[in-house]
C-alpha cells in the first residue's frame, strides 16, 4: 500500500467541500422559507390544534436552521483556510 505524503493529503482533504456547502446553503434557504411560511400561517391560525401544530413545526424549523447555519459557518471557515 502506498503511503500518502502531506501534499497529497492536503489536495484531497477539502474535496467536495465547496459543493457540499452550496447544497447546505440551498437547504438552509429552504428551511428558512418554510420557517417564514410557518410563522405567517401561525399568525393567521384560528384553532388551538392548528396553533399547537404550527408552533411545534416552527420550533423544529428554528432549531434546524440554527444548527445548519452553525455547521455552514464552521465548514466555511475551514474552506477559506484551505
């Protein structure tokens, strides 16, 4: 088995990261759009059941957006450092 040298490792360590970040950015945009739509629907909600369901959905989307944004920022800093 061939041993990899440092330059070979550096060349492949960030392989695909740019494409992954582009996909993650699109996913964040989709989640944020869903969050905005859910917030609008929640404001117009008239029944308690619908309000509860939309509140749970909004909570989940908020957490997902925050985690995805944090991951994007962390990986972006690695991508620019490379």
